[in-house]
C-alpha cells in the first residue's frame, strides 16, 4: 500500500507540476501587472466590506471559510516537513509560490464568482461550474467534481485528523480513540447545521486562532532577535544553493517548498473558489482580490511564524536525498508537529507543547469543516436539482469516517494520500484557469475602470462579452426592472 501510494504521488508531483504552479503564477502576475502589490490596500478594504444575504455570505465570512481550508496542519506540520526534506531554503520557495500564487487565487476566485449559480437558495460555485460554463466541457467539469469529492471528502481529512491526534498525544498523552470520538461529535454538529453554521463557525474561530499563533511566534522571535539576521541569511543562501551545508539539496528545496506551499495556501489548487463563490458582492473582482490576500495571510504570516520558530530555536532536522542526516537539531522526534512543540517547549516550558496542540486542533479542525463544504458544493454541482438528497448524507458519514480513521493511521500514508488529492485538483484546475484567464482579466480591467471613474463597480457580463454567466445576467435584468441587487441585499439584511 505504501509503495503504491508513493509511486502515484511521485507521478502526480513530477517536476512538471512544480513548473506549472510557479509558471502560471508568474504569468498571471505579469499579465495583471502584479495586482498582488498594486491592489494590496484595496484587498484589505474589500475584506472588511460587504454584507451577507439569504443566498450568500459576506466577503469576510467567505474569506474566513477559505482560510479555514488554507490554514491547517500544512502551516505547522507541513512547514516542518518541508524544512526536513528541503532544508531552510524550502521556506523561501514557499514564500515565492505564495507571492505568485496570489494572482492565481485572484483568477480562480473571480471565475468562481462569474460562473456561480443559485442552488436551493444558496450561492454555489467553483472550478466544476466555470469549467462547464466557461469552457463548455462537462466531462472535464465532472472529472474535477469527482476528484475533489474524493480528495476533500476522503483523502485530505485524514491528514488534518492525524496531526490533531499526534499533537494532543505528544502534549497530553491523550489516547487517539478519545480524540477520534471528540472530533466526530463536534464535526457532525457543525456540518449537519448547513452552510450558515459553517460560515459563522469559521468567522469566529479562524481570525482568533491565526492571530494567537502569530503573536506567540513574534514573542519567540523577539526573545531570540539576535539570531534573526542569521536565520534570514540561511533561508536565502539555502534557497539558491549558496550554503555549503545545504547546497546539495537545492532541487529538493524547490520541490518541497512549492509542494508544501501549494498544500498550505491552495492557490491554484481549486479549493478557494468554492467558498469565494458564496460571497454576496456586486462585482466578481471584489472577491477575487479578497482571496488573493488570503494567500498572504496563510503563507507569509502563519507559515512564516512556524518557520521562524523552528529555525531561530534550531529545533529541526534536515535529511539528504538518501535519508542521511545533514543537520540534527532535535532528536527522538518525528518530522511534523513534534518539531514545533519541542521548539516552543524549550522556550516556554509547560506551555509550548500544549499551545501547539491546541493550535493544531483549531487549525486542522476548521480545515476539515472547510473540506466538507467543498465536497458538498461539488455534490450540489453534480446533483443540481437535489434528486438524490441521500448523497449529502453519505458525504457527511464519509468525512466523519475519514476523520476517525485519520487519527489512527500512520502520518506518512496520511500525508502521501493528501498530496495525491492536492495534486489531482491542482493539475485539473490550473489547466482550466489558464484557458479561462481572459475572462478574469476582463473583470479586473472593468473593475479598475469603474473604480477610476469613482463608481462602486457593478458587474454586467453581457457588456463585457462574457457568456455563460447566467446568474449575473438575471441579476442585471432584475436590477433594471426593480432596483439594484445591492438595494435588495440591504433589505434582506
């Protein structure tokens, strides 16, 4: 089983996917004139703007739902793994894929908004929707939908659950069966409550957990501030093979940095558009810009917090291509959350290990909840007319079962299965957004033009020559008949 999973993982995560992730992000950044820099202030403004409605959630709620999926065990265990197998230089390549990936996140989330639908009085959208409507390739859309249900409903939850169990067991000795039972009960309560409960849960928990984790990291850095210049130098020298100790693993630094960067921030992977499509906005580019900023929060803030805590305390190991030890800063601890727990425990005895375990619990659990929403959205795509309501019930049972199973299976298998799920989605989605790039950049130019004219941008797909945006066409038509959609949203709220 392990050999089969490893072989499949190696095929999917070939150098071609690494080049595709970086190349697409670079192309979109150049094409948009680096919107992630030009519109940084606008991203923050839009993040706090807007209200929800009966059909959709606010921009901030949609951002929180997206971050619930992005900020997970990849931000703790994933960073530790990247450093173990790619050296400190992997951190730089995580930053690179995040910076370039912000433009990919803009494109995919804007497309999600353009082609979203209203199903059972709720906004639904994502790659399956824009592949079918924008490219007219239903077979491709169905392939993505099934791959995503498999990945987020069965493969990926196990990674998150495994890290939760490992963190709690290391910190408190809690038996994994108790962890499994607790996760199953709370998860069932939330996912059986529907999209609104998921959005409310994410809105409250995600900002709190991310801010708390970053503040602890800042405290660790300040306590070891004299080492910070050396850590920064090590990251950059290792990233380009200039460090004598880690120069031999330059290729691994790039591969692991990109792999864990994509796993963590999910830019271009196709998960972000699901939550962003649920937002109530007047123009697709608004939510696209908000989602672009979410990549920064995930990787530049949260992942960097983990990386600096590990590197500045020296509590990490680095292995060469053949498994030989290149650097040993911590002994008797497996690569993953244990590194971070050891680092904090050395600085804050009696608090560090428990804090990381709690952070992992929140980070990973909210990610499992987000995975359910993504899988449910793809079931809604396949079963638009709700002729088979039992499908969602089966999904609920499946993701609860995957979560329970994930607490007891080995971490290596969990991560490998998770990587397969991420890789499949990334391949399918990156090709789609490259083919549909012109639609997203039309939206960006239209948004910028309306802003320059002093207007609150409103989206009219017909005026832009965009076909297949049925929801927006109806919205514009209804607005001309009986007031703007914004007026209706205000009344609803």
